[in-house]
């Protein structure tokens, strides 16, 4: 199964880099464009599954680019998620009426943004959404929200489920507590790092209560890893 692709159109370099990093971490193949003209060229050369588009750009604005995308038969079916600091209702309405499939106001939670992108992706490439994650004898099905260890079903709370999903996406990677807070709770929510330890403990207990070794490794001074 090929990875879903996204075209990120953002003129601000630092923001473009952060978004590109997070998109790649979520499994997207990322193309980036700093201008509307560059985005139009990429759209002709290699149409993506999704477009993440900033409103405020010099020369060709995100609104105008969105209008052009939705007017062209070859690109009109590509979902466009617009991001903007303009939070007034009239601005949201204008963005949606121009053709944007969703409108996300800055500042936003990266977790929420990724969720919204996957909602749009489900429309155009449902096979890429709900991919079952497996590592060793652990199997997580995001569509049915079920986890199995071998033949035994493991009952998890919502936070533990998101934690396990994060670990399964990158087995062997060491996640710092701060990284887990960002990915599981969101960057705009204040949670103490100690909370991560509590929920990792709960996840460990759930995964081992019916037998089996503890699959989560504590890396002293760094964080946690699956395997």
C-alpha cells in the first residue's frame, strides 16, 4: 500500500518546516511549495491526495489558489484543507465557499489538524486510513478500535490507545515524554510530564495482565520505546 501524499503550501519557512516534519511523521509523503505559482506547477506534475493550504501568501493568495484548484477538472476532487489566522465567521465562510473542504484556524493542535486531514483522506483514499498496526504479537486496528496480543483482546482507555498507536507507528523509536505529550495530548494542552509515566504504566499493565513480556522499554534519561 502506497503512502498518502500531501502538498503543503506555506510561505513561512519555519512553519513550513514544522508542518512538513509532522506530516512525514504521520506517514504522509510530503511535497512543499512556498508560493501559489510553485504549487500550481507541482499540481500539474504530481497531483497529491490532499492539499494543506495557507490563506495568507504573497502574490497568489491561498483563497485564489483554492478557487483555481476547484475550477480545474483534473484537481477539483482533491480535498483542500485551508489554514489561516483569520478566525472570523465571515472568513471561514469565504474559505469554504471558495471550495475549501475544511478550514483550520491558527493556532491549532497538530493532533486535531492530522485528524482533520485523515477525515478528508478517508473520502478519496479510504484504503490508506485505518491501516492495522502490528509489532510482534501486538495488533491494533484503528477502525474497530480493538487491540489484540496474540489471540487475547486487550482493553485500553482512549489515552492508552493513542499511546500504543504512537509506539506502533514507530517501533524501536525512543519517544521523549515531551514528544508523547505533543502527539497524544496535543501541543495546546498543558499536561505534566509525570502524566505520561502514569499512562505508560497503565498501558504496560493492560498489555501484560494476561501474560507476556513487557514490550515497552524505558530508556533512562530519554523516554520510552516499543521494543
